[in-house]
C-alpha cells in the first residue's frame, strides 16, 4: 500500500469507529477484509492486485459491528464495489453521513485460479509482480504470466475502474478500457435453445451444496434473519439439497436481485463448487437494461425502475 494511502487512512481513523480495508490473507496470493480501529494498525493494511473482496458487503448495519448513532465507519471501495453503496443508499439501508469512503482507481484484480494447471495454486509460497508480469513459486516450480491473462472476467469488462462515490480520492483517475461486454456471458447463454439452457442450469443446480455463501457475500442481500429463503413460516424452500430445491432457492434470489445486482461477481467467486451463479441475476439485469436502460448502482439519486413508478407507465 502506498505511503499516501496509509497516511490518509491513519488520518481518517480518529473520525470513524473503525476502518475496513484489506489485510494479509491465508497466503501470499490472497488478502482478507481487515477492520482496524487505531492508527498504529494501519501498517497491516494492504492494497494490491489481490484485493478482490467487495467490502461494501459490510455497509448494511446488520452485517457489521454496530456503531453509536453519532459515529461512522470508514472503508476503501473499488469502482465496482462502490456501485453497491449507491444501490444501498437508494434503498435507504444506510445513510451517507454514516460512511467515510476512500476512492481509488483500480488496475484490475488477479484471478490466481487462472494459473491452475500450470502450477499448484494451493502451494504457492511466493508471488512477485514486476510491471505486467506475475511470477509465482510453488514446490520449487516457477511460473511467470502476463497479468492481462490473469484478470477476473469482470475486470476485463470493467466500465467503472474509479470509485463512483467517495469522500476523498487517492491517486489519479484512470480511463475505462473494457475488452469485452459485461453481458457477454449472458448473451452466450441466451443463444442456447430452451432445452439446452434447462440442461445447463439443472446440471449446475445439481452440484450446488446450498452453503449459501453466494447469498452471504452479496452486498445487496441484507435481509439476514428475515430472509425468505431461511424462514420456516411460510416455508418457501425445502431443507433437503437437491436439484429442484436448489433451483427454487436460486430463482427466488435472482428475482429479488432484479435491477439491484451490481455485477460484482462475488457470488460466483466464493462458490466452493464454481457455479457461475452470478449469471442468473445478470440475466435479470440485462432485461432491465434492455427495457429501461438501467444499471444498478451507477446513478446516485435515481431509483431502480422496479422500485419506482411513473404515472404514464399506467398506459404501457
Ligand atoms: S471490475 Fe473494475 S473496479 Fe472492479 S476489481 Fe475489476 S477493474 Fe477493479
Ligand atoms: S455458493 Fe455455490 S454451492 Fe453455495 S449455495 Fe451458492 S451456488 Fe450453491
Ligand atoms: S448477486 Fe452476485 S454479482 Fe450481484 S451484487 Fe450480489 S454478489 Fe454481486
């Protein structure tokens, strides 16, 4: 992390109850969300090409340690993550004055799983970045790869590399340079016949172990104890984990996220069995975009078409 960024976080800490950023993960190629309360803890903070977590998941008050009514929290947000905060503000889940946001320009995050097959990614002990090349070491084997070949899919399609809503921005803003479309994967699915799509999703749902990590990591899923997918009365989903129950679980969730999903891809990233589950809410988003030109979390002050109503729409 640059000295400037650390100094700014240290300077902000007296104004906030805690600051949420990134710290060391379980190994050299992973980071983890880190909460700090004191300026001397700032040296544990990291900002590098492995800071993939969307920290906006901690913005809803029910998903983080409480703060007093007159206190606020600080956090660092990438461009994609900041869309979640805009959406949460629109939904009235948090008040703007409760947040102190540091904005950054993001160069794209490295998906180390793309090295699987070339090296045992679970045994990486060293990773070095020189300009556009990442070199990793595992069990005496060394592999070097161009970072452009290792970026997450969402980074290749990134339209918002700069934080969209912030109290202060550190560094220079960058220009978006998407190399593919955000809805490309959805469009590929749409090209399949209905039977092919049904077979695709049945296969994926049959692999789901219903761990609910996809729901828990989502910054826009904040119902917590009130979640319809957990309540017993009325009971909307069955406890048993099978293809049909899993389908029901995921379709309910996708409908609840229609026009609200901010396309951060966290749900798919954390899935332990690699189900591309983000494609379901993304499909709903594509519909909302095609009909209303709406992209969640990009227009501060405006509401999703599914949360708003215009009188002239009666005639449609
Ligand atoms: S989508 Fe954009 S802002 Fe988000 S991690 Fe990738 S490059 Fe950074
Ligand atoms: S994270 Fe993956 S396995 Fe877990 S509930 Fe979601 S789709 Fe199923
Ligand atoms: S549904 Fe997935 S991609 Fe959409 S906001 Fe939630 S975690 Fe991000």
